[in-house]
């Protein structure tokens, strides 16, 4: 053993992690680390076009971890995190899976735990804390989180953006869009956007209450995406964006309308939870059907995956329960030969956490981003070089999630009434 350095053994401890995660690095790291205890949980909210709830887990070792919980909508999320503080203080941060499983058990405001069928804001609170724990443990063991999740399949993660034409029905507008995105410094190669609707005044068949598209709207969908494909060319990927707003016949019609454009996917056309309608939709079209951003935990993904009721599984690490639960969902999808993508409307903190998870997933395709516009949101974390290059985010070679907040930028964009870490 003499030839092994302390750092080398800690790396071995981290890289040896397999399910049920953490057991091996506990034993290998034990000789060199004293028992670390959680001492505090802090939250602060940033305000831009959305709200961003950042989470900080502090320890008696002076090492801390940073994560992000859902912010928009974020009703009750910050309160849920702070309500977990007394339960978490004094516990070992390396017990991530056990902490996640029993999160909040026995606290006055809850019977059971926050991870057993809990309300959405509760699991979102847990997800933010869990993400910060991984950053903390990576710092304690001096390795990136991707190593703790089993190792990386890739050094960089493909991203997609929301850049879209101002008017899909106007070919000149589509050409302007294509020229703009091809010249964008982020080098985007994949784009997600939806389509407009008619009004009852202009389209007598339009009913604002039902989940149907009129004949005119379906013609507009087909023409609009045809214009986009013609303008951008065959190489770029276009994701067709929905928000769970249609019924089965309309979803089938949308898929038929966009199929000639060869889309990357049709995203979330049906209501969120599993039903056999999803299976009927998948079997009715050659367009890949993607879903999952609003689901939490393995239990809610299970029926989609086992029944092959989607072609691509998408999750948001702020919704699922965190990085470990997301890894388990990806492993289940892998068993049924389904690839993964990531929803992410979060800040750069969430981008960095999502990328660590995505790099550990074999059949990962792309992650969403609302960043890359060159404004303050690209700079809340200290970094070097461009945020994205050629449409990819490159993982930092730093312990944990690699996050070092830019205090000046963060403080300038705190939500009303917020202070630096509360």
C-alpha cells in the first residue's frame, strides 16, 4: 500500500462506487477523514425572468456544498428546505442515499418522509438539498460528482436552446432565425420551441377550453415547421415543444403534421401522468415521443419505461429527488433501451449539476438551457472561457460540481428581500 498516496486512495474510493452507491468510498476514505457533521442549511433566491433558489449545506469541517432547487414555480420550496434544517443538522453528509430516503421523517410538519409520494414542492425541496450534498461530498473526497456517480462517459454535454423564429409562417423570418443562430457564439445545433395558436375571432373553430387544434392550426403547424427545416437545413435538431396541453387525437395529428420535418422529438403533448394514451401515441407515429420533465421519483417514471410508452425519457434533476434518483431512473431506462435527455430551466448551478449527471449516463442525448445569452445569468459562477462552445458544455475538472459563486453578480440579482445566504 505504500505506493498509494492519500489523494490516490480517495480517488479510488470515489471511482469504486457502484450500487448501492457510497459503501465502498466510505470504507476507503475512512482512515483519512474525521466524522463530518452538517451544521446549517441556507437558501437564497435570485430573480431574473425566473426565480432561482440556491441551496447551501454547511459542515463543521468548513466545507460546504451548493445546489439549486426549483424556482419557477417555487411556491413553498424555500420554506420546505428550511423546514428540513433541524432534521439535517448533526447528520453525516456522506450518507446521501439514506438521507434522501428518510428526508424529514419524524418532523412536526410531516408524517412519513419527503420522498414517499410527497407533494411536488416537498420533493423539489429535497432535490435541492440532495444536489448540494453531492457537491459537498465531492469536495470532501476531492473528486468531481460525475466520478461519484460511477464515472463519465463524456467530457462535454450537448445542450439545446429556445431560440426560435419570430414568425414560423413567414419564410423570411425563418431565414433570419437560421442566420442568427448559426452565428451565435454558443454554436447551437439543437432548438426547442412550440407553435402559435389562432384566436376565436380569426378561426371560428377555435375553442379556448378544449384540448384540440383546429384544421387551420394543424395546417399552420405543418407549414411553420416546414419553413424552419428549410431555413436551418437538415443537420440541426428541432424539438417540438408542448406543455401537456392536448388530447390523444390531437397529439396524433400534430405528430403527423411534423413528421416530414424529421423532428428530434415531440415533447409532452399529453397530460403528465401515465395512461395507455401515451402507448397509443407512440405506436401511431415514427416521430420520437419524449416526456417526463414534471415527474418525480422512479415510481412515476416506471410505467412509461416498462410499457415503452415513450421513446425518450426526459427528467429534471430538481424534480426527481436529485442526482442519485435521476441516476436510478436512467438505469431503469437503460434496461429498456430508452435514451435520456434533461429538462433544465434553472440557473448555471443547475446546468453544472445536470451536466455531471448527464456525463455519467451512457445513452444521454442533450440537456436544455435557458442560458448562453451573454447576460448576468451566464456569470453567477466564476468560470473561464465561453459558457458553451459548439453547442456543448464542458465539465470543469474541479471537485464536487465545480461551483464557485460570483458573489458580486449574485448579490446584484437577489430577489426582493433576499440577502447573501439569508
